[in-house]
C-alpha cells in the first residue's frame, strides 16, 4: 500500500490510520503487511463503502484537506469500487515480534 510523501510521516506517527482507495477490486487483505520505509502498514479492516460515504470528515481523517483532494490520490486506474482501509503502522522490530508470536 503506497502513500503520498506528505502522508508517510503522519502514518508512521499513528496520526493517520484510515485510507480510502478506489480500485476495481481490493489490492490489500486484512492482516496483510505492506512495507513503508523502515516499517510496515498492517491492514486491520477492509470495508467496501459507497461514494456517498466519502465525507469531508473521512477525507480529513485520511490526511487530506477535503474530498476533492482525497479523490485526486485515491482513484487508481479504472477503479470504481470504494474501499475504506483501517490500518496501523508497525516498526521493523514490532513486525519481527508479530511474526514470531
């Protein structure tokens, strides 16, 4: 799961824990771990939502100024399905501990 440069630090700090993605089908899975710099984004929940559910509040929670700003980044290719992804950031050491327990 890729993030725009301006979102990476807030994701790593735990300030952003949701993301909206517009895909043809899901590109992540619950429990999946996706590299982000020196750690990982771990997907906790994946929910398909409606376009109408993309609110200004949800845009702000995802790190964007408004819905229009979010949509510029969230739409990938011919995607039409809207997904709300809840996640947390785990540093390299945290990830190693998760794998061994």
